[in-house]
């Protein structure tokens, strides 16, 4: 019984360590279609994007609907 537990533990540790680098090999290089877009990335890497500056007026009807959906889904 003790030998089986050790084998199971070593198997789990091995699988756990093997899965740590799984996502390093599971990626695809793609061309960024929005590269250089001030709207998405801003003027330079340290600036905020222009789309973040858009402010919308609050709509109380949407808040009521959102809260009703949240109540229905999560029971809050």
C-alpha cells in the first residue's frame, strides 16, 4: 500500500511539473492588425489609448436591468 502511494505521488508530481511549461509551446505568432493604432495603443507605449477617454452618460434603466440579471443569475 505504501509503495502504491509513493508511485501515485511521484506520478502526480511529474504530471504537475510537466504541465508548468505547457502554455510556452502552445502559442501561435500572429500579425497584429492594430499595430501602431493610436486608438488602441495610444501615441506611445506609456500613454493611454484614446478609446479609454470616451465617457458615457449613465443610464439608470440599464442599471436596473443589469441588477435584475445579476439577481437572477447569482441570487445576490
